[in-house]
């Protein structure tokens, strides 16, 4: 295990990361939607946490980056209304947008294939 920690410098691939996805609602209004997504991800056996603190979104993203979480879901009003997720991959500044089903399929494929990014 020490070799793996040293090799990846704590930036584990998705399949061995302790927290695979962190859900970051922009405000308390999106908290219910975040919890719904959390339940769906847990059904697929994806390790997920919701950051429900009343902090600014930039702070939540920075914290998730420091925790080296592979994927962050940034949820705002638009995402909650349209039933989509805004995905930010660790180390990237840009977000992708897709349906939750597409995201789960992508994660499960990445886990199954043991991808190393």
C-alpha cells in the first residue's frame, strides 16, 4: 500500500480512491437534488459524499481538490431543474455536463477497466 500511495502521490485512480465522487451543491436549494443523486450513486456502489456545508462553491471545489477526489459534481439551479449533473474532474478547470445515467455508466466503465489517468 505504501508503494501505491507513493506512486500516485495520493491522487488515486477512481477504482481505489476512498471517495470517488463528491457532490457540491451551490446552495441549500440544491441539497435535496444532491441527496437524490447520492442515493443513485450509492445504488451503483460508487463511494460518494455530499458537501452540505454553507460555504462558497469555490471553497468547496478547492477542498475537494485538496482531498484529491477524482470527480466533483457541481449542482446549481440549472442542473436541478434540468435533472443533469455538471462534472469536474480532478485537475481540470472545465466542467462537462451530462445526464446522471451517462455519468454512472462512465464511472462504472472506468472502474471496471481499472483506468489510470
